[in-house]
C-alpha cells in the first residue's frame, strides 16, 4: 500500500502553496457530498457518479497552465482550485472523491490524498517525485484505479509507450532548466517506461466506447514524439451520450464538451485513441 503522508509532516518538509479560498472551496465540496454521496456509492459500489458530480463543481473555472511551477525549482504541494489545467483539474477532483469515500471532510485529509495521487509512492520528494506522465500516474496509483481497457482485452490494440519529451526539452520546464541532476532523474523515469505496452480504445472503433462509464478519467493518446498522452478529462453523460468534462485550453475554462466524446476525438488528427482509469469498487478500498 502507498504511504499516506500526514499533513504535519508535509508542512515540516515542504511548502504548502494555496490560498484561503482553496481550503474554503475544498471543505464546502467535501461537506456537500459527504453523507448523501457515500450512501449512494455504498449502494451502487460505483464511485463514477461521485467523480462526475464533484468534477462539475469546477465548471467555469479558468484554464491556467503552469500552476504547479510556482515554487520552481523547489517543489511544493500546490492546491489551486481557482485555476486549473487538464491535469490539476483531474487530480484535485479525484483527491476530493477519495477524501469523501473515506469518510473525511477536512482540508488536511484532502491534502493527504492529493499528495497520495500526485507523487510517487505518496511522498513529495522533489520535482522528480511528481507523476508527470499519465502512464506513471496510472501505474503508481494502481491501488485505487483499474485500467481500461483491460490488459487481456484482445479487441484493443496496444500503445507502446516511449517517453522522452521532458528530458528532451528541459528549458520548457522551470524546474529542469539549468538543472542537470533533476533532468537525469526525469530521464531515468522515462527510460523505465520505454517499451511498456498498454491497450487503448481506438477512436475509429466507436463500439468499444461502450466500456466507458460516467466518472472514468480519459487520457487522449498522442502521436507527438516522447509523450504518451496529450490531454485528460472526465467522462460524463449528457443528453444520452458520453462527453468530456475537462479544462479546455481552447475555451479557457472547465467545460462539458458540447460534442460527443467520439465526435471530439474524430477532429483530433494526432490522437489515435484513448486510455482510461476508473476508481475501484468501494469494497476494494484499503482503510487508512
């Protein structure tokens, strides 16, 4: 089991970067969903509706990139619910969901779960400990999520992961620029996953989209060299079809995509398909 770091230890070993409005928003959301949602989820054994509902609490929040780099080159736990990109939108929604599912309603518990999801083995230990790539995020958090498609689903082709983007373009990352030691650490992580194969749902086979359900986290594959995925979002059901709830850089805020997921993907030439993760059944969760 991954290590859940007490908030006091987190505060003693690193900075917690947040604004007072973040803790207010977090506790409002936690208290709103604490009782009714846990009851509903316990009955259905499915956290997807809770993920989607909490995700919609972020609707309209502005898209802002680079919010995790505020303390670069030092690494801090950044809580920013006011401004999100596609990754921070997803990981904060998932941290809120896990906090609710474990019967907690306080900001400190949310910070522990955010650390658990965002950092390798649940421990903040410098920039390289952050799970920068989706493949790394999904593997490190396998205790909490199931992979979609399943590894034995022969209907789906395999993506052979090849990671190198961050170490190839270090000047694009404030914590890497002029820091060869951290570049080397990132490069080692990339090499660890090179050649790793994982199945995905090809965008051309819309029948396979039936395996998705509300609350699944979807990752859009990309043909860009050195990357595994280019975008993240959460599946929601609107007007009888699956759509993507996501922090859109094009629109500049968190939205529910007005098109179906399949229609959205068909317009993205560099995206061959999608991978997804799903919160495990409630009865499979480990206690803290």
